[in-house]
C-alpha cells in the first residue's frame, strides 16, 4: 500500500503543465484531487515516474456564465460546486450529484475535472456530463479543442485525451428554466461508489414530456448516455407504461460487473430502479417549476 518513487512537479500555469506533460510523456500523470490516482498508485496499478500537481494553477478554478453555457474550471472542487449560487440557479443537478460523492472531507479536495477526466466508470460526474450534453475543453501542445462528454469515454480508464493534453474546463449548456432534474444513487455506505445511479434532465409542457436526457453510472465499462430511453419518454405523461419502456431500454444497454456491490443482474435491475425514481422526481420538479 505504498506508492513507488516519483518526481513531484508543481507548475504555476496551464502552459507549464502542458510543457511538462509533453516533455515527460507517458511517465507523467497530472494530479488534481488525487482520490482516483493516489489509491491506484498505492496498489501499484499506476506507477508514474512524475506527478504534475495542478493545484497552484488558478486559471483552472472557477464557475462562470458564458452565453448560454456555464463553464467550470477543472480544478474546481466538489465543495465549490455545492456552494455555488450560480449552479444552484442554473444547474442544480450538479449540486445534487456533488452531495452524493464520497464524504465532506473528500469533497473539499476532490475536483470536477479529476472526477470527469480519467475514465473511471464508477465516478459520478461523467454520466451526469453526458446527460447534460457537456463538452470538455482539452488543452495541449497544439492549443485547445473541445470533445463532447458523450464521445470522450472509450473504455474503463481509456478516454479521448491525447498525450500532452489536460482537461482544463467543462462547458455545460444551461437547461431551460423550470426544467426537471434528479440524480439517484444506490450505494452500500457513505463514501462508496454507486452500485448503480441515474441522472435525468427533462422538460414538461401541457403535462407532456418535451425533452429528456438520461445518464447511467457504474453499470458498464464507461458511463452510459441512454439515448433511446430518453427518447421513449418524449411525448408521454411520464406515466407507468412510459417509464416501464424507458427503464427496459436503459437496462438493455448496461453491462455491469459482478462484484462486491452485487451480481450483474441485480445491478442492472437497480439501474432501472434508480432511473424510475429519478424520472418521478424530475417530473414533480418540472411540474412545480411550470406553475411558478
């Protein structure tokens, strides 16, 4: 449970961090909050020779509006997300999700970028970012490029990030005013990864669902955007037959592992249960919002 030896670097700018990553290559790993990387280093599943600590790069911290989007710096902590008035008003599902991540001590250090970047299928932010239609800003030696969260994850711990690149910001479209939302997470205890979890954002008009987007956490090698399940809800009153169909479509794309959280069949079923609960809460919020 002791990491191997490594050299420690603490750059002051994104440019310096990118230069280090480019120079040091595959032997270097960026360090955000450390809650994914450090445990892997302790078990020797990751053995970087160089750690590049990003905590002194002030440009990577902050939450701001930019037109119809909210932009969040990659080193913004979960605690900052929870405490943000802007997110509470525009994207309250981010606060709701952050409150279900680990425990307060970890949330003071853990960052949204670290949670989203490394491709851990158990992390909560990836499926939420897919649900929200977010884009990741990746900064590398050739400048900045954007990759949709729905295209970023390729396998467990495999992503679209290229050598020398850093995830520097997350750009999230603001849902319409009065939208419904919910993140439902089943876990064995406080601080655990999800047995299964579901995020949903939807809009209602005249008692009918107009738009719906669904993300699923920790029920496959990657986070899942349940596109067909979301489409199945559109035009319905989110009644039982509609939810039954959406749940079945969502469960059909899952492929969880059998592990200490339960057998694969159970985890698939729990993904459906979490989706149903999330959809019911989101509908209630959307209906309440439409009346205000």
